[in-house]
C-alpha cells in the first residue's frame, strides 16, 4: 500500500488482515479505499458493508443497498440475501 497506494489487491489484503486482528476501523478504511478505486470489487464492498453494519449500522445502509443493487445475483445470491437481512435488522432497530 505504501509503495503503490492505488493497488487494490494490497488494500483488500490489508482490510482482511485488519479484520482478522480485530481492527475494524482499519478494515473499514482499507475496504473503503478498495471500492473507491475499483467500484466493481463486490467482495470488498460486501466486507465493507458487513463490517460497517456491526460497527456503525446507519452508515452501512448505503453500502449494503449498493451491494444488493449492483452485485451480480448469480454469483452473490447468498451474500445479497444476507445484505438484505442486515438492512432489515438495522431499519428495525
């Protein structure tokens, strides 16, 4: 990331490493950068949205909705269903 700040794979990997070590803020920041650089990175968008749902639910809704709207259903059917469920849970709170 330091050597090539536009490297999407590096930012995504950093997000995963942060998430696995409990650094939710770092993971969120890394995945935000991924989806800024490459909006069609749906795995990263889903990771971002679900991390935000646990950390700051109201801010997660636009990312969850975007994932539901843009992710290819044939590839992300289960994740889309999970995102829809998270949206409903957040709205019911």
